[in-house]
C-alpha cells in the first residue's frame, strides 16, 4: 500500500497538467581587469597611462568606467592617459558593463602624485641708480622679484611689492638689503649707494679779551668777564659776564656740525652755585659792550645751564644752532652772556666766577 502512494500523487499531477517549470539561472556579472598603470608614482603634471579590459559571460562588454577617490570620474575608455591628477595618493577604481546592463565589481590600483616642490623666490634684479651721490642727494632703488610671498628692503624702506622703485636719501654710504621670502625659504640681494665724504673743517678761537667784560646792575662796565653778585670792592652788586668770539674765518653757506664752548678756566669766589642757583649761558649778540647790556627780568636765549662749576666743555643743539645762525647772517662775531638765576643773595660777601681773560675757547666743526 505504501508503494502506491507516490504513484497516485504522480497521477494527480499529470492529470492536472502542472509539472514544475525548470528554474532559469541568473546572468553572470562581467569581470573587470586592470592590465597596467604606468608609472604608479609621478610628479605633478607627469603623464600616467592606464589600461584595462573586461569579460562578459552573458554577452559582451559595452562600457568602461575609471574613477579616482580624489578627482572623481576619469575616463570611459578601456585605456587612456592623464596628466592632471591632483597631489596625493589616489585609489583608482575600474569597472565594466556588459550588454545586459550589468556592471562588474570594481577593481582598484593606487597611484601616488608627489607634492609639488616649492622653489625659493628669485631676485631677478636689484640695483641703485646712481650708485654714488653727494650727501643730501637722492638715488633710486629698482627691483624685480618672482615667486615671493613677501619682499622687504632695509634699512628704512620696509615691505614692498614684487617689482618697483623707491627714491632714497642716504646720509652715509649705505648697503640696502632686499629680502624675498616664501614657504620654501628666502633669498637676499644687495645694492650699495656710496655717499661722497664731505671735507670737515675745524676752527678753534679764544674769546677777544678787548671785547669781553662784565656789566653790573648799576650799569657799570668792566673788562673782566665776571659773573655773580659782587666785585672785590663792593658787596651784593649783581654782575653778568660777556664773551666775544671772532668767527669771520667761517664762510657763509656752510653747515655747522658741532660747537664746543670751553669755560673751564676761571677762579671761584664764595659759593655762587649754592647761593645764586644755576648759571646760564645765553646767546647775546651785544656788539660793543655798554651799560645797557645788563639783562633784567626773565632769562632768554639759554644755550646751556650749569648747576655746578664747569669742569668740561659744553655742547648742545641750541649752541650749534646759534652759531649756525650767526654764520648764515654773515656775522663776524659770536657773543654770549653768562648770568645766574638769582641776581644776589645779600650775604654781604663775594659769590662769583671770574673767568680768565681771553681764555674762554670756542671750537667749531663745519662742512662745505
């Protein structure tokens, strides 16, 4: 009985006409192959050749696709060349498609594009024209630089563009240094401007004893250049000293570079710097000394101030300027007045400086 059951079931199937249909096997996917990539390591802009092929068991290969994980789609040909890959390591994917529309699985290859080497800047030119000038004259710097992120010129110019010109006025012979820089480093170039040396002249003169002297507040004129509040005869008589220097040998139109006044030859009576305060040296072109030259009121024209006894020659910009003014005026004399801040201290004793007659010295340096 058991042997009849399969036979009965088969009979039922035939009677119904329902035999199961045979299953259709699925299409086989195409396969992609990368034949060669040459070279696989290149510099930026270098050409790479890529070759591949595919097989299609269920038809034929009809399409190709190359793709970079950095640059995206590259080509739709089986083989191609490119020189535009970006810097970095590329994973190159290759696939093929068959005539049934099916794409293969991807195969891959690696290509490395080396970083582009950054070159240092190039200083194409840097020069000065003219290369030699007199003091006070100008020269022009000219430069041309390529490949730089920054360009600067020292001394005194600073940051500049890649190309340009700049007018400069060097006082002394100067070497200008151009520095051009970028990520790779820096380069320098130099241009020298020579400044001709101006001859320096020195004049040393002593005060003219016949024109020196002092004037008291009472209007009395004496030949001694004394400054303080007394004289050997009377107490508490204010005195101002006057000195005159012959500068007639200095030509007009020159430049006074420096002036030094030496008042270190003197005799001290009492303590004038204690009782009368600061002694001031003032510009005072008095001409011929007379009773009207005693100055009453605020002290004007101060060139220098001594808070203690003179021990060395004095110099100051004000003194230089005062001498320069007399030279430019064509004057034959440079004259000064000395006075203390206080006229007297009423201590009924001598407090003054007695400058040695004709021994005050003026040293002037000038250039043409």
